[in-house]
C-alpha cells in the first residue's frame, strides 16, 4: 500500500472532486461538535454532522444507486440496524420515541459507512487522506478544549469544549488518539503532517486525562504497553513507534506528577488514576458483593438481568431500556455488549459480536499483508488500537459515537487499498508471464498502485 506525497495537489484523494474534499473535511470537523444542536429540543443531537452526513448519503445513493459497493463491515452494520428495528416489537410505550431515534442513528451510521466506502472505491481515496482530516479536525478544536479546562478547572459534568460532557470527551478522544498515533507512523509523511499526528495524539491524551474516565485510562495504558511489547518481542527496528510510545507515556507521567501545578483540572486526573483498581475490583467482584456495594454498575446489572430474563431473544427494544420498567437508575446501559444483550437479546448480541469480529478480521488481514513492509507499524497500531478500545467498550457506549465510525471508515478504506494492491500485483505478474511467452510486448510496471 503506497501513500503518494501528501504535499502535492491532494493526490491522496485520488480523483475526488475538490468540493467533496471540503465537504468531507467539514464532516470530520463537525464530528467533534457534539454539543452543537440545530434542534435543541431533541435529547439526541441533530447537528452539522448529521446534516452533512445526510447530504453525503443522499448524493452518493442518487448518483450510484444499485452500483454502491457493499463492504462486509457495511453489511454487518446493516445487520445491527435490522435487529435494532426488529427489537422494537418488545419496546414499552414510554421508550418508543427513544427506540425510534436510536434505530434511526444506526441507519444513519450504516449508510454513512456505505457512502464513504463508495467514494473510496470510485475515486481511489487513500486511508491516509481520511486520517489526515480527522487529525487536523482534532487540532482545530483543541484550543477550545484546553482553554475551557484551564479557565474553568472544576468543571466535571457540564459541556467541555465542543463535547457534551467530560465522559463523552474521554470516549471520543481515545479513538482520536489511536488515529493520530497511527497517522504519525505513516511512511514518507511530510514533517509538518507527522508533527500534526504527534500533536493530535498529545491533545487527545490531555483530553483523556481531564475526562476522568477510568475505563478509558485502563484501555489506553494496556494498549500502549501492548504496542511496545509487540515491537520488543519481535525485535523489530521501529524506532519511530517506540519513540511515539515513549513520548505518550512521558506526557501522561508528567500530567500525573506535576501537571496540576499549572492546570488544576489535572489534579482530578491524579485522583482518578488512583481509583483504577476500584474499577477492576468492581468488574471482578462476585454478584452478591456487587449488590452490597450498590455501585452504578451493580444497579445497572440488576436491570440488565431483569430485562434479559423477560426478553431473552429480541431484548427489551433497542434504545428504550432507560425508560423501561427494568431500569432502576433511568440511565442508558453504558456497557455496549450488555446493552445489545438487554435491548436486542441473544440475536442482537450475536450480531454485535459478528460486527466486532469482522473489524478484527479486517485489521488483522491488513497487518498480515503489510507487517514486513514500511506500513507494518501503521497496521499493527490499528490492530492494537482496536484491541485496546474493545476493553473500553465493556464499560462504555461506542456504537453511536461518531469518532468510532470514522475509525471504522479508515479501516474499511485500508482494507480496500490492500485489496487494490493485491490485485495490481497479480495483474503485473500475469502481464509479465504473458510477455515472457511472447503474447504481449514487454512493458514496465512501476510498483504498487496507491490506494
């Protein structure tokens, strides 16, 4: 998989018309604006991201119609939509509106993935182009995040920068960190772009630190150590990756030890890191002990058990649990696997597991193909990132988060690029074989086709 020089006239975008480059860039930027609502009365967002996404979906499907390609990840996402819609037969009246909204959200993301994939296939967009607009979007909103956490250091649950609240910010920026870190490892990247990747990763770490999400801390630490261990065990000469890991761990250590001297909000980071073992004990505690503790997780688990017992096959209805008789705290289920189990039953959980398995298959296949070349560190970073984030998904919602779907879009684009390279190499070998037999005049084939 070859990335052409990013300093040329947008070569990474292939043949994509320039207006679409701006639209997709604005779409990536608007993904961070989770507190911006065009219809404030709605509980869920309907903002610039949804408007631009709907525009993209409409134009792509009108222009390509039945010729829209269907990546396996898109098909799996449509499976989640199908079970979400089917589960509405069990939803209680109080949660019917929420169920409709959350089903519409699944439809939106599935069609958005299909639309991006259609553009990638038609115009031969390289995954690096998508990673780049995500990184620069994160940098664009970073002054907003940093300035607000400094000027209002005791903000805990209210809006933080462009995000609805600090927990929301932590979940979003974990995905952005891994995208930025992978971007910084892209071979032959211009220095400014590589610097942007490291700065994007650094800003993401700061946002994660002040978010206070212990589950995000845990998955991040495990991911960084797993990535470092994979290179040490393999004795791979990937100094750039190890340097990036060292910088990330160094920044986290500095924020933990002395950061609160300059940014009081980082004192919250110090306190929450010390409570990670509480999160682990809570997760591993027996059921009877959890009931005694009466934590948020144990309260939700009681509701999950009641809801699943009542509707084991199709669940209580996608999106409606928090307004059902089974919810004891009137909160959405935070754990994504438990949410699918409760709201869509065993069928929905099986489809969710299939969706995640396909994500790992795509990431794993890219790594197997690219591991010995200059793209090996990028492919390995994506595989480790997916493993790391999956730990967080045990505690947090992600299937309706915008940056998660941007991550999926990048993975599918990388899969398309790897497949194009494979086909071009097969064609080149066949052409050389035919030429050697005198069927074709000898020709020159110059390397792999850029994705």
